[in-house]
């Protein structure tokens, strides 16, 4: 984890290089407190992708708990019964 004071933002090339080299967010402080986070677009997209995946997992688990989905075997058996297949 990298923490830099806000005055370091003046050197944008340095910040950009640091973001791309570390592939981690950089925390920027103002008056001794964390004020913002800067990261490369690659890191941002990777983190966003993970968040979306976790949201999909939670949605699936919620649907399973609420009985909105069935496992594959049950779904196939229901289709066979519906269409009178062996």
C-alpha cells in the first residue's frame, strides 16, 4: 500500500508511472488524513470486475434461497415431464 501527500499530485507522470507499476491503489493524504485514492485504469477495471462477480454470486445465492432457481437435474426432469419425454 502506497500513501502520498497531496502535494505529490503535482508530478502527474510520477503518479501515473507508480500506479501502473504497482497495480495497486495509491492513497493520497490531505492534512494528514486520507482524502482520495488514485489507481491505473487496469487496476480499476480489475477491481470493478471482481465487485460485479461478487454481486452476481450474491444474486445467485439469494435466488437459490428464495426458490427462484433449480439445479440442472430438477430443471431437466421438469422439462421432460412438461413435454412428456422419457
